[in-house]
């Protein structure tokens, strides 16, 4: 029988792994993705067959309130182009990540889990960690979607290259594009306004930087979203008394440090990242530089598990990285079989 974890993580290891040994289970690191990882009907098979996943997602949609019916319709029936829009993609990525995380935390029980999220995935991780209750999280995502409806148009460009080298190439564009995220030692994301997207892609290509548009219609993690981030902070600040310290270990991809479990972080910590760089690679390198760890991308796509595969501990086989909801394996049994095997290794 095929080993689902070995299949899901086969690309995580070099072709010639010393000794051919399997990675030790290590501590579980649950990773929640952000904009660009979404695809139509992501997580729908799990919604159909896992009552815990279904309840968690339904609870979030209830907490989201006005517009939840439209969100559900876009999730199940929308086109990739429609789903690329931030007002839909962001709350749906949150909801799917939150629902998947609820199931994983339930299954892992007393295991020493660490949560880490990318962009909006950080808000889902914070909710799972107990920083926000679900009612506040729903209101927060509704406000985020409202702000994105009125935000400047733009987009994201995924680049193969170091953030430093790509930033040097952007210097010729007179400040019209920014590094939005550093995801791995050889992969970063550029953000710019809609009017500059084509020229930015052409310029980077002409300088030998492999790049492609990501599924986004807003200039996330750039100064262009500064006004929206400020309004977002003002909204959360009115509810700051409802925030709590993290009850589950959590690492922030915004600060690249572990989130305090002893003090409440200010509203701006959770809201400014909309307009500032995501430091996912630094967060991985600083907090998980040595293994063993089991990195599990519990939301849609493979972006975060591919990034984790660049860590020395994964490349050497000491740690492992798996994706549970890739576009090409949408059946529920795939995700469930990976979860069963990983959970069993921690019992």
C-alpha cells in the first residue's frame, strides 16, 4: 500500500538522502497559507465527510455574518478569477484553515503543536491559538473583506530568487514595486499596483528572474494598502479588550518570533502585516532551524510545505514537510490518510 506521508513529502528530500533513513516525527508544526493558495472548492470533500470540519467552517461563516452566503457560493461555484479577489479569498482561506486546524488540534491532543500562518493564515493561526474568539475573528475578517473592496487594485508576482537579489532589480522601477514576502531562501513575492504589473513582470524577466503572476487582485503587503491597514487597526483596537495571550504555541511570520503566551499583543501587531512584508522564511529559519519537526501544510496548496523543504533539517531528512490539500489531490481520503499517519506517530 502507498504510504501517504511518504508520497506527500517525497519532494521534501534530496534524491540521495544519506543512509536512506526516514525522518523522525519531531514536533508538529501546522502551517496555514495565505493569498495565492486558494482554488475553487478547496476543502469541500472534507466539508462533506468530516463533521468537525463542517461545523468549524459553518461556525466561522455564521460569525462572518453579512455576505457569508455569497462567500459560500464563490467557494463552491466561483471561477478562479473570482476567487482571486481578496474580499472572497481572504475570508475563505481563513475559514478553511481554521476548520482544518480545529480537526488537527483535536486529533493531536497533548502533542506540543506549533502554529504558523502566512498573511491571512496568521489570523487563522491566532484564532486557533486562542488570541481571538471566533465571534471576533468573524467580525475581523468581515471588516478586512470590506476594506479590500475599496482598496487599490494590484497584484502579486511570485519570483524565483532571493529577496535581496530581486529587491536590487526592483530598484530600477522607481519605487513602484515592493518585496511582499520572503517565503524561502530562493523564493519571494513582489507586490505592485495593477497598472505596473505587466511592466514589472517584463522587467524582472529581462533581468533573468523567473517569475509569474499569483492569484491576487490587490497589492498585499505593500504601502499601497497602508490606509486599509490603518482602518483595520482602528477596528481591532476597539475590541482590544477581547484579545488574549496565545494558549497554543505560535510563531508569527510577520515578526518572525514566537508569539507571547504571557501578554496580549496590541491590535497593530495583527493588522499592520496587511501592508508590510511577510517574513515566513526568517520565521522558519529562526524558530525551526534544527529538527526534528513535522511540517504540515493544513490549508490549500503547497506553497508553505515547499518553503519548509528548503530548511536544512528537511533536506537532510531529519525533518519532513507535507501538504495535505494540494490542487491535484482533492479527495478527502488523501488528507485524512496523511492526518491519521502523522497523528499516530505522536501517540
